[in-house]
């Protein structure tokens, strides 16, 4: 059974890992966008103009999931202790 302190530590590390992944994803989309667009266009058969909004939608959804499932519970546990 996890204690509140262990759960807080677990959520904190999960939050850090997901924020790093989110940052790397955003930097890759900005830095190597033409390469990513070509690769994904050839894999999916979609045009580059259709794929670009999907990148930003993915980043937005991922950020919301990180906030809801890791940041908010972490802050709640911080407030409890």
C-alpha cells in the first residue's frame, strides 16, 4: 500500500517525465517540421496541410492529460501534506 508521501513522489516524477516528453515533442515539431510532415504524409496518405493541425491538436490534448492526471493530483497532495 502506498503512503501519501510515496504517492506524491510517484506523481511528481511522472509529472517531470511527461513534461520532458511534452517539451521534446513540441521542440521536434517546431525544429524539424518539414521532415516530420514528409514522413507522416508518406505513411498516412494525408497532405501536409492536413497533418500540421493534427500535430498541434496532439500536443494540446497531451498537455491537458498531463495537467489533469499528474499536475492537479500532485498539487492536491501537496496541499494535503
